[in-house]
DNA sequence: AGGTTGCTATGATATTTATCATGTTATGAT
DNA sequence: ATCATAACATGATAAATATCATAGCAACCT
């Protein structure tokens, strides 16, 4: 984990207020002295699988992917995280080394807090502890639901699902640039690269989407929703 | 959730000491007054998806399955939980209704604590809060790893994997009675019932296992381990 | 004890998905 | 601007998995 970075200009950081709404001004001041921001360009590694865990990290701005390097150069993408999502939440309290890697898929700024500080705050502030339990609970639940949803779908359903996810959850519009390659989409939803390309081409031929390189425009959202639900 | 049950005879409950090792005798006394045990016969439902969440539940003795009723009468089994595993951990802090059902797959005793009491303890006792974060973190991490492992395997690898899981993690021996049907195995590892039956038959013909109805004996563990890793 | 339902088992066939090969285009480095 | 590499795209074929059908056995209910 890169340890340099300037101290957070806290008054501009809306992420902080969402996370630490139960923290008093005094406690907040303490954090401001130690919290750091780090900027990563698209493609850079934020957290490396196997590195010792020292920090609590969350996304302030940008987009990252969480992935598992499964051996033989293979990757499995676990999720794509955006602002307000925690990155390392699921392992930092139970392991000494990161189980996943995190890298930026768009230019990204993360906030970094020493994990010991977080643990101290958990011990001192019950409301904060409960809030953290809630966020961890929600993150885990979402992942499980996602895994189960994906596993029930055929290949067309999966592509429909992920396109709708980009449109409705990440970019909030029907026209966007994919932040990842076809290969990475395959790693995220458990297909091969060629099949991702084929299904996207089918959707283009069927007039469901328009493709211009990385740029995707959804033309028939109702059809995508149908495919996502009934596949 | 069934609400009747006799008060816990705490001195016999080794589960309690594992979970609440940071709790003082005074706090423990408070819990003893409110914690309840409930017995469920194989097949009975412990927690029903959609029911409002009021309790914190864990397995004292026996075996349960966590499952998602996915519509059209279909189930997806998320995991099998045994003593010391939490059952409802992943949703109780972030939702108002259970996202999963839980039912006993062997005769099972669970301990039940009112969730508000747990939340109060989280607020009062920082060490307990940290311990709970660690357990939740570990549970979630295990599930994610399991999903990712399973998704990389073909059908023979999945059957090998689940048989080894029963042998090494649940029954701690190479000969055991399956606690679930072939259909439920299919729901756990994402296959069809017929394929589970076929692969088990293949393993029997290849001399890898011996099958006697629900009773399974592993004859060639090295082969199973190989199949689990290279499929 | 008998009947009903669910589970197990096997065979045949259909469908889905992966793999391999080849060519084109885009991107990044020099 | 050029070259090399990676990504995208398409076609053909193989492999894996699901589906459908049928029969026998086990478990549960009356």
C-alpha cells in the first residue's frame, strides 16, 4: 500500500460525513490529522492481494475493481466499487493480509485511514461500531445476492444484467463508456471473452444496444430488463 | 420465528464462551436471563425468508442450510452451517426482514438472543463489537471464496469439492451420511439433480467412493483432491 | 398394509458454452 | 509516424451441461 499522500481537506469530503455521522467533532479532528487521500490513475493497483493489512480504505471518487488472482494468470472480478463503497471491508477485520487486489478502472481517489485508528474508534464509540456492522452486513448481502442472481442466468441474461447495472447503478444513464474490457466483463460475470463479444454483437444486431468501441448506448431498455429477468 | 424455549443452561454451553469471551460475568448474567434455546427436527424451518428480524440466532448443535427461495419454487442453497457458525449474521444488521431461510438438515439446537440486546452490547462493549466484526468479516470472506472456487470448477470438480467439504469440514472423517438429498447438493453447487447423480455414479464406478444410499465412503481421497483442484 | 409422493438412477437427445483459429482494429510505446 | 501488442470480432468445431423420458426404490401418510 502506498503510504504517502496529503492530509484530507475534510470540509470537502462528503464521504466522511456519510461514514462518520456518529463521530463527535473532537474525534473527527483526530481523524483529520491522520486520514490521507491517494490518487490512482486508471490501471494502477490500489491494494495488492497478499500484502499485509494496515489500512482501512474507501473510494472517494472514481471506480475500482476488486479481484482475486486465482493462479495461472487468471483473475476473477468480485465487484466494481464506486464512491461510498468500502473496498477492503470484508477482510480487514479477520485477516492479516489482503485476500483480494483492488485496482482503479477509472482515475480514482481513495481515502486511507490506519486500521488501528478504526479499531480504537470501534472500541470507543458504540454507535460507530453499529454503523460499521450495518455497512459490512449490507456489502456482504449485496455480494451474495449478486452471485446468486448471476448464477441463475444464461449468457444473454448475464450481459443484460451487467449492462443494466452500469446504466442504473454506476453511470445513471443509458449511454456510457464501459470502464472495463470485454475480457474483464467476462471475469466479472463468469463467461469467456469471446462469448461476451458475441452476445454484445447479437444485442447490437437486434437493435437493443448501440456499440461504438467502449461506448455503449442502450436503445431498448425494456428488452434488456426482460432478458435479465428471464434467462 | 418460534418464540418459546427454555432458558439456556449456560454452564454447558461452550458456544457461548467462544462468542462472548470478552463479556464480563455481570453482562453474561444479563444474557443468561434472556437467551433461549430452541430445538428443531430435521426438515423444520428455523428462520423464514421475508419474516421480520427480531433475533440473533446461532447453531449450538446440529446442521442447518441457508437458502434463498428464488421464485418458481426454486431454491438456491447458500451454505451449510454448523456449530459456531452464525446463521443470520449477514443481514441482521442491515435489513428489517430476513433475506434467507434457514432449515435444519439434521436435528438441531439453536440459541436465540433478542437482537436489541446484541446491539446494546455492541454499544457498551468495544471488544465485543470488534469480535463481532471479525466473525462477520470471516463469514463473508469464506462465502466469497467458496463462490469463486465453485465457479472455476467443472461438474466433476464440484462434486469432488463438496464431498471433501463434508469429509474434512463437517464430519471430520471419510465415511458419513449425506445430510442432504442429491437435489439439495445440486442447489448448493449450481448443477442439476441428474448430473449430481451421474457424477456420483461415475465416482462409484471409478472406485473413488462407495455409495450406500445416503451413506458415502471416500476410498481414494487423493484422487478426489486432484479432481477438486484441476477441474 | 397400501397408496402416494419424492428421490435415485440411467438412457437418449437437445442446447448451451467453451475452445481454437484467423483476421481486423485500437492502443500504447518508441 | 511506425511498430508491436492487446483487444475486438467472427467462424467453425468440440465439449460440457441441461432437458426429457422412463423405471425402480424409499419414505411418508392414511
